């Protein structure tokens, strides 16, 4: 399991916690749970392989050692003695963050501020000595099933209205697939430059989009934003799902990596890369 200190270092390096705090409403009484501690709890939950439930985040924080709990504000001194963070307090802070980073009218795509937070955290997780190790990324998407789904008949309402039905192969025959209710999770992972040295396969960017959206078009703006963030973008290694787009009408707005000729060459590199792993 990744130690707490590593997550705290990434959160601090990203600078996202104070940015989120600055846009949250200020109440009469100070919140016990800070955004920094909430993010640390979320990271601990995922690193430990726990379900991504808010109750698990609360559990991860309240089972830390007492020194860590006091340092992170999970235990604080109130008028009548020490007070340990409650689930309702966790739910309250999480709700404030979700509202601040969400859209007024959810559409199955992350808001700009939410994507920026995810970009900042992922970028901060890449060690400084490896940030310039490669400009090439391997890009793909996978299914991400929602915690909820509509009932089999009648109303289509459910607890996760932004999710939608999608198809996945799931190691089935080429002519078969199955339905799932949720999202596409797209990610760009560092890979070696052509004829370059090996590099750690670290996730550089990621996004989640409802299955009603094309994952290629949902992820393209995240990738095209990299040069503006002083991160040079080289080859994009991808599968045929990226190449099977109308070359004129449907081509994502990429300067070189998504041009059809480059895709064919990148696919050959991808096959060679996977074969040699």
C-alpha cells in the first residue's frame, strides 16, 4: 500500500487543495475536515483497493494512527474534549467540493475546474526527474461501471443520472459484446520514444465521460491542452478505435498524433511495444 506521506506530497505539489478551498462557501463555524485531508482519504481508499464509497474514505481517515489523525484534523480539541471526525462531516465537505467543481447542468463530462484538479494531481504524481523522459503517450479507454443503474422497466431514473448504457467487449468474441451502465475511463500513459530508452508507464492524463459521449472526442481536449501546460506532446499510440473516424468530419483536433498516417505508424509502434513487453 502506498504510504500516506506519498499522497500528501502529491497533493501538496499539485496545489489543488488551496485552490478548491478558495472557492468553497465559508460557514459560520470552521469545517473540521479540510479539502487536503479529504483528498488524502480518497487516495488512501483507492490505494487500499477499497470500494470508492464515502464511508470508506471516512473509515480510512479514522483508522490512521492518532498522531496522523491529529495532524490532519481528523481529531481536534473541542470545548468538551477531543472530537473525532464524523461521517456527516465527511459527507458535508465532500458535497461542498462536488458542488463547487460540478456543472450547473451535468452532461456526463467533467467541468473545466474538475478536469484541472485531476490533471494537477496526476501530473504531480510523476516524479520530477521523469517529466521529460518521454513525450509519447499510449492512449486508450476502458469501461467504468457505475455504482447505480436504472431499474429494468418503468422509469429510467437512478442515483447516477449522468451515467448511461455502453458496450464493452470484456474478452468476448469479436462479434459479441455486453451492456454496462457507467462511463468510459480514458487515460494517457507514458511510453518510450521511438528507439528511445524504456520509461516507467506512468499515467499522465485521464478523464471519465458518460457512455453517451465518444471517448475519443472527450479525451482529445485533455491531450491538446498539454502543450499549453508546458508539456510537449509527441506520438500518440492508440488502437483502431481512434483511427476509425471520418478523416475529415470526425478527426479530433490534434496537430500530428491523430492524423491518419501517423495513427497507422503509431499503431505499428504500439504492436511492437506490446510484443516486446
